[in-house]
């Protein structure tokens, strides 16, 4: 018998999982997502989340409680009489009443190789740390932060130039396949659960605005990892004086290069920047209010002359 599933998710990352579970023939009895948020330049319009829009396209009821503090929201969840809840980047910590509110519990699709990178930003943190691989895990949720036993794992290699955006897409598709497999095993009663090891716990804190600034005093490899780990969003940036005024410029792609000089100084006409050790070449850039451009096109409109110091 197909499972009666409550799906809980919010961003683009979660949409392939919802679609895959629906296509696999499971009954999605309701979708929970974060409430619509202000959008547009003036923030006057409310925009539904990607999961909200995807669920409506499938004809599935969508619920958007702010949290589950209200007893009526908890009761409404339990009243769905679901077999299981599937949670992928929902954006709320779930109370015990919700974790135990279905027949088989809640299963989370998490984008790391737990216990490494528990928390909010596992994709970005893995790249920023220079990890060579990560993965998707399906785990049974408990009251801790990504601490529950693991059911299934799929490993994904992180290429040396792979950005967070590229890894996001690869993990999202991998997660969709893995969750369908997990729910099939759960339906058959043979989904394994293995406790996470106590060693190797690392937390993936939410990305702060302060740390998006590029520190060229670090080694070139670290600067490169920082740039690609924050690309395309929120974007790593530096400031440079262009035409007599400071401009903030995002860097969306880079490459480690050979070169030396004072850290943060332009040392090549092809946007090569000296770092604390070695250099990086800026490959894709974006001015405030502009569109992303490859370095050659960007430099024709905004030259970064040799000797210019970036802050």
C-alpha cells in the first residue's frame, strides 16, 4: 500500500523530493511550508514558497503555520492520520508532538554526511571548508538538531571548482531519488536505522553577512573555497575604488592561480589578485544592481588595473 505522507519543506531544494514522492504513487495528504513572504522591490506583495507553489500545482492542500506552538496546529497535523512525515529544508525545529504525530515518525533529507555539518548551511560550509565530498542522508528525526539515526546515504563528490549552487542542484536530485528509495523500504518494513557516531560532529552555522566579505590575506585556496561556497547566494564580495568612488563587487567564480604580491592587490590584467599565499583569478563578477558577467566582459566596463588594492 502507498504511504500516506505529510511533506514539509520550503525552498527550491525541496521541490524535487515532493515531486518524486508524488510520482512514486504515495498519497501526499498535505504539504506544510513557511508562510508567504514579502517580495518585490518594495516588498508589497506576498510570495508563496517554491514548495507551496509546487504543491498547489499538484492539487495538494498547503498549510503554513508560523510554528507549532498553538495546540490547534498540532491537533490538525495529528488529525491527518498520516503514516509518515517527510521533512526537507522546512525551516522550523519540530516539537516532540509533531515528531510523534504520525504512525511511523518523521524522516529528514539532510544535505551532508552526518554527523559532519549538522545545522542550517551544510552545503555552503562543506565547500568553504574544502571538503572533497558530501552527500544526502535520510534520517529519522528526534528532538536534537540533526541527531537522529541514519537510514540511507548517497555520497556526492565536490569538484575543485564546484559552487554551492551547483552542489545544491546535484544534492537536490540525489535527495529525491534517495527519499523515494527510503519510503519504499519503509513501506515494506525493511528500512534500516543506524545511530550516528559520537565522533566527528561539526555544526554548519547559518551564513552571516559579516563573513561574506572576502579576506584576501588568507591563502589562495581558502579564498577560492570561500568564493565558490557562497556562490551564487549570498555571494562573496570585495570593495574597490572605481571612478573615484567605492564599489561593492560580488565574485561568483574564481580559480587558484600562480602569483604573489601584497594581499588584496591586483597583480594581473586578467583579474588576478594576490592572496596571503598565492593568488586567485576572478572568473565571474557582478556589480551591485548589475548582472553576473564573465571576467573578460566585466573588465571591459569596470577595469581592475594592476596595482589597485581591493578592500
